[in-house]
């Protein structure tokens, strides 16, 4: 089995290691700053980044970084800015370093401990130099520069602690931490106060593993700082240490102390308590609303999923149907081709077996059939294309029939009105002689009972009365004339029927023509005649004494044999 070739070494690291080995001590910090450029070429945590950090460890550049932090940077070009930059480089190299398991213990117990100690040594030296510079306007620029370097080294310690869980304990146990707290300078103390909660956030259980005496020493110093300083940020480091006393029976007091440390005074602590209560209420209400919206959203999402699945299923079914339709078309096409091929083969076989004399006649007959088939196909195609026009024509034709039917009904109604008997016609039986006789009676009645009018009003009243009587007569005249016309029609029909019955032949000489003449096409008349015939036959089959009863007597009364003789 062949061995994998080892990855190529980074020449930049090799050259830097050789230069550091051959350079004097005062030039080493400047050379080590080139590690920042080398580290920036690869992302931390990537393959290249881990490889570069491992090579830095193998060529002892990391050990050089740790050792160089011990020297006094006041004699180096760049002074304490160089120290802050080297501390940042050291934290970056240590954070992404991946070592074999045999070297991990040495790295954590020796290198990390020495790195933390040397970083605190740098901060202590910066703090001492910062305290010597007077707090005046002319020296503010130098003080700000030193304070920035001081905070930069502390940030490097926090960054290093974030990459290794064992570093927070080393930071809190370092003796330089208490020495940095003992100073009376507010700016540097505030930076240390800010460092402590950041370190504790990296590893919250680190306080349980620390010596109680050390914790009490840090708390004593913090309480002293609180008593002599008015800065709120000074008390920030006391809050993480108070967590050690939670659950000891005075949690409420610890909570009040936390609020005081966070607010700065009692009034602000009270406002902070109200603010937290409002936040709690808002959180509960927002949680309720969010859960309610979530339930509604779940229902909506379920409905959306259902609709989406249904739509997807419909689309899949349509795709399957489309594929089936395409396959059917393909099969039909193949079938048509097969039929055409068989027809051609059959036709060729027929041509082969036909005599030469009949070939021309056969071809002529085939051409005629083909022409008929083409004409039939074309007519069908034309008819299908003109179907829409034909539908419009059919609709117009039906509409015309409907209009004509309505017009005919309307004309028939007019004709029926014209054919009705007019009330102004002369009453039946009014002849000239009858008119003369009626006129004579009217004149005689006028002579016997002359009309006497004493005034014009009486004359108008009589005329009005006569007009009303004439109007009532004309109102009833039409109905009376119609009834009279109906009576005359019934009498004429009865006369005809009686004459037909009188002229009817005997039953033994009846012919089909006679039966047809005496039959009726009207269903009600035929039904009534059949009913009367059946009743007559029933009466003929009854005994003689039942035939004596009246034909209009109640049949139920007769059946109950309650006839009175």
C-alpha cells in the first residue's frame, strides 16, 4: 500500500522562522508581526488555517511569540502598539491550533498558562506607564494611545479564552489580575471590570472550581472599588461573582444588588424593575399572540399543503393522461400504417393475379372509389368546419318559428274577437212585422201614459235613467247572445244526432262504414259512450224487478235493496 505524500510546507513560515533564529532580540517583535499577514491568507478553522498554525507551532514561532511578550516594549520601535498586535496574533494562533493528542496537554498546561501570564504582564507594564503620565490636556493623546493598547491586550485575552475553556480559570487564578485591580486608576480598572464578565460568560461554571479565598479577594477588591468610585461600570465585574451565592437563602437580596449594580442608584433600579415587569408582560402577551398565530398558520399551512398536493396530483394525472393520449395517437398511427401497408399488399397481389385485359378496368374502378372517398372526406371536413355557422342558422330558424307562432296566436285572438257575436246585432226573432207591432205598442203606451215633465232637471234625470237602462242591457246582451248561440248549436246538434239515430240501420245489418260513421274520435265522448254501454249491459243482466227502478236513482241505494214499492 503506497503512502500519501506529505503536504507542502509554507515557505513564508520557514523563511520567517529562519530570520527569527538569526536576528537579534530587539528585531524579533517586528519580524513576528509578519505572522498577521500570513494568518490573514487563510480563514480560521479552514484546512489551510489549521495547517499554517500547526507549522507555526512546529517551527517554534508560537513559543517565540510567548517569550517576546516578556520584554520591555518601550525600547522597541512602535512600543506598546507592537505589544498589542503581538498579543492579538498570539491569541489567533492559539485559538485555531489543532495538535496531536500527545502535545495537547503540554500546550494547555504550559503554553496557554505562560501566554496568559505574559499578556497580563504587558497590561501591567502599560498600566504602570499610563499611571505615570499626568492627566492634562497636553498628554491626553499619549494616554488614549496607551489605554487603547491596554484594552487591545485584554481583548486578546478574551479572544484566547473563547477558544479554550481552560483559559478562564487560568485568567482568574493569574496573580497579575489582582495587581491590576489594586490600582486607583479608574480607566484601567473599568477595563478589568469589563474583562471579568466576558471571561465568566465563556465558562459560567468556572467559579465553582476556583479557590474560595481567591474569589473573596476579588470580591473584596471589587467592593472597595464600589465604595470609593462613582462609576457604574466599576461594579460590572461584581455581578458574575454574586452568582456563587445564589440559592443560599437570600436570592431576593442578590436580585436587588444585581439591579443596583446595573442601574447605578435606587431610583434607576426601581425604574429598571418596572421596565423588566413591562418586558415580562409584553413577552407573555407576545407569546400568547404568537402561539395563536402559529396555530392559525399551521391550519393555513395544512390547507395550503392539501391544496398543493391536490393540484400536484391533478397535474400528475394530466401528465399521465397526456402520455396515454400520445401513446394512443402513436398506436393509431401505427395501426393506420399497418392497415395501409396490408391494403397496398393486397392491392398489389390483386394486380398480380388479374389478367392483363381486366387490369385497366380494375384501375379505373379503384380510381373512382378513391375519388368518392376523397369527396366524402372533404364534405365531412367542410361540414364540420361549417357546423358553427349551421348552429347560428338553426338558432335563427328556431327564433323565427317562435316569433311566427306568437304572431299567429295573436292574429287568432284578434280573429276570435271579431267573430264573437256583437251586442249591437238585432235580437233573434225580430222581423219587420214584429218591429211594427212593437212600435205600435210603444205608441199606444205613450198615449195611455204620457210623460209629463215639469222642469228641465226632470227631463235630464229621465234621459239619464234611460241611458243607464240601455247600458245595462248592452252589458248583459253579449252574454245572453252567446248563451243563445250555444243553445241553438246544441239544438242543431241534437236534431242531427236524433236524425242519425232515427236513420240508423238494424244491428243485424250493420256494416263497417256504419260503425265508422257512428264512432267518435274524441276521447271524452268515446269514454262516456263506453261507460254508458257497459252500464246498459249491466242493467240488462239484472232481474226484472230491479229494472223497474228509476235510472236516476242512487245506485248505492239500489244495491242495498232499500227500494220502496
